[in-house]
C-alpha cells in the first residue's frame, strides 16, 4: 500500500480553482464514452465521485463544494490537496479473490456485479482511511472523516510516462496503458474541514511525535506524520480484509531497508527462515526506535475499531445463517 499526498499541477499547485483537477479525474469515464461512441453505442452513465456519506456525486457538485469551502484562506493559501491511495498488485488480487473466490489475471475478468462489489470494498476502505487522515492531524475535536470535505474517484488504469524506464528504453510509448492490476483511488480533500474551523495541511514540514511546538506556553504535537498515516492505512487494510502482510511489505521495513543497505543485504543472503524473520523484525524495530514509535502510536482510530468490530459481528452472523441453511 502506498499513499501519496501532494499538490496538483492541474490547479496552480493547489491554490486555485479545483475544476481542472476534478475534470482530470473523470478521464476514465471520458475514455469509455469515446470508446462507446466510436462503436455507435450509447455510453454508460459516468460513475461519479463519492464522499464520506454519499455516492454518485457529479463533477459540478464536487467542484462547488471544494471551491466554496475556503473561509479564512488567502489568495496564496492551499485550498485543497490530492491524495492517491494505491494498493499493491498483491493486495488487489487479495480483494478480488474475496469478491470472486477465484484467482484472476486482470481487472477486465470481473463481470459488472463483481466490479461493483470490488469498488464498494475500495470505497469503504477509503472512508475508513479518511478517518485516519482526520485523526492524524492531532487536533482536538477532529477525529472522524465525516468532519472533512472530500471526494473520491476509483480508477483501474495507469499510463506510461516519459520518465518510465520502459519508455526511455523504447519498449513502451508515453500514454500506453500499463499492464497488470492498476486500481487506485484519487481523493481531493479541502484544506478546511466541513465546518471551516481548522486549516489542515498534510504537507506540513513539522511532523512526528517529538517536535517541540509550543501553544500558549504548552508543548503540543502538531503537523502531519505521513509515514505514520501509511502505517495505519496498511494496518487498516490488513484488519478490514484479513490480509496477512509479509514483514517485507510493511512501510516500516521498506523505509528502513532503504537506509540500512548492509543489513538488508544480510537479510537477503540469510538462508535460515527463522533467523531471516528475526532480522526482518529487527529492521522494523530499528525504524520504530528511530522515530520513537510505540504500538499505541500505530493504533487505529476508535471509530475504525468500532466499525471493524461491527464488520466482524456481521460476518459471524452471516456464517451462522449459512450453517443453519446447511443443517436445514
């Protein structure tokens, strides 16, 4: 799982109108419309956007809501941010298997009903991720995604760019579709919360639990720890979808492995399975010590823990119903 938070080249960074970015996020819908029209077929309705409560929001609704949610922001202030949630190919395959009970080679193998169910899981996961996003600002009174103003859009394709190695080596052209599983979710989120109480910047440089911010003479935690956000998002995915994550897949491991190349080489060369696992766990512990993270820091929000518990109970109830049907 990789979560990127950035400004947008489409809208003067993120200081201007959100129209260009929102319009860009409809590119897959537009491609499908053009494809249908070229075959003299009636295009399917656009899928629209979703937020914390609703689905099928149209482009104009999203643009107006983001553009009007800017009380207290100046001309040169950020008005919104772009978040990209990218499950790995392995994570995508795991979700698809939950939906279809089969191993599939690509997203096109899903029938319309299966695709809808797959996207429903992704929407639900995104909403829970936005709960973590809200809580990660460490602002008193801000702990739930329903306090944010955002809109999400699911995409299933990616294109090669001029900077990709395959394009540089002449194997692909810029604009060609990438192979494999390419599902990701785009989220455009307002700088201000729904009630326009808080200015929220996930790109604040001051982050982590050890900063020395002072407010009215009192030490407070400020900023937005993007690595911790990624860690919690992975933990959320694992809990929500019963995904057994390898140690090497964890955010902590991937970051620390890039810093400790000698130890990483040692792990790669280690043939004893138990010793290998010990070394991998050591690397993750090194990362936690360096950032002074505890298991408590990695806990999910109370809202998400409650929702996950409800999900567990619902699944248990479904299993009991199935057993009763079999007995009958």
